[in-house]
């Protein structure tokens, strides 16, 4: 997972890349050229700050940036120019996709939770869902592990009362969309939605 952010007016000409969370008191930093490598207590990189970013990537916009394979390759090129030897392996699959609920069963240890198997196009993910309206055969919006919700919540793999959950089936409100007064719970898509395709948030 990698989140990228650039705001020239607020921060300056710095491209910020976040790989994973790490308490500030555990962080250390080392600089190689224009790249600051931020590490956790084990010396593993958790973030990078790239200074003079616009000299490497001219079309940076303000705010969160799309992380795709082309973008990751540009970061690799910047690392090479600055003699940063880290291997950068990033999951660039869309983080919000159309899913299809292939199975739903009650959670054995929680009355209000359901354990769902969801086809996300390139495989089946198990997702624990608390919405009352979730059902087998629905097409839904899935936030994959690594997605950042409009609220700022980061989706992580978790275990909920003994069941693994890899993602979240989303409601309209969680996606930042207007609430449908006739829909209470997750956002159920139309039948013609294509499983595995990106959903724009």
C-alpha cells in the first residue's frame, strides 16, 4: 500500500509517500539526495519525503495523488537518481471496486454481523459486514485493504470475533455520497454493474 500527497502551497515542493502507520516517537530518518527515508524501529521504511519534487514530476496536482504503475515507476527512477536502494513493491490495484456477494452467513459469535464471501474480480475476499441489508446476490462497493475512506479511515485487514475480514462493504454515506432515504445500510448497485471494475469515490 502507498498513499501519495502533494500540496505545494501548504507544504512546499515536497512529495509525501506513506507506506504504513508508525508512531512518531519510533520514527527515524535518513537523507539521500532529495529523498528522506522515514523508518520504524526495525529500520523498515514506512514513508518517504521527496524534496524538489516538481523537478522530477512536473504535473503534480494538489492533494492526494493517484498511485498507479506509471507513478510507482517514476518513484523508482527518483530513488535510482538519488541512490536509494529500496525495492518499491506497491499494490496498484483500484482500492474501491464493484463486488458481488457470493455467500452470506451469520457470524457465530456476533448476532448483528454477517460473514460474506465477495467476488472482487480477481478473487474472493471474506468480509465481515454489520449492515442489515447485505444479501447474497448483491452487487456492492468494496473498499479493499489499503483504501482510505473520504473520512480519512484507512481500511485494514482485521479479525472480528474470530472471523477474518479483508475489506469493507460500503454504504453511500461512507463513500461520501448523499444518503438514499429508501436504503438503510450498504449501497446496493444496479445489476449491470461490472464486478471488479473501479468505483470512483
